[in-house]
C-alpha cells in the first residue's frame, strides 16, 4: 500500500498516522467506485497518498477533511477522466 511506504518517510505520531490511514482508505474507497480505468489504480492510489500526507502537515486537518481534499484533488487532476 503506497500510504504505508510514504508514511515511513514522514514523521507523524501514532494518532496522526491512524487519521492519515483512515483518510486514505476512505478516499480510495470513494474513488474506486467511480474509477473507469483499473490500470490507473496504482497512480490514483499514489496521488491520494501523497496529497493526504502533504495536507496532514497543516493545522486543523482531520480524516474527513483529508479525505475530501484528496478526492477533490484527484478528480481535478489529469489522472481522472472527464465525465
């Protein structure tokens, strides 16, 4: 799972790590149901993980905000096909 390998390179406490992992799982679950190209799964999962870790460093973030931000970020990226 990309989030675990990326988290190994970051410094978060156990509560933050749990929050990040939950946000990742929830974001992936949401996007996976909309994904049209299974070949892009690895790239989408990596993009979610990187975005969540980047945003988790900001104050006031929680699992729901991280999830929503990551989903919006991926949907607005070239990785995501237009509807």
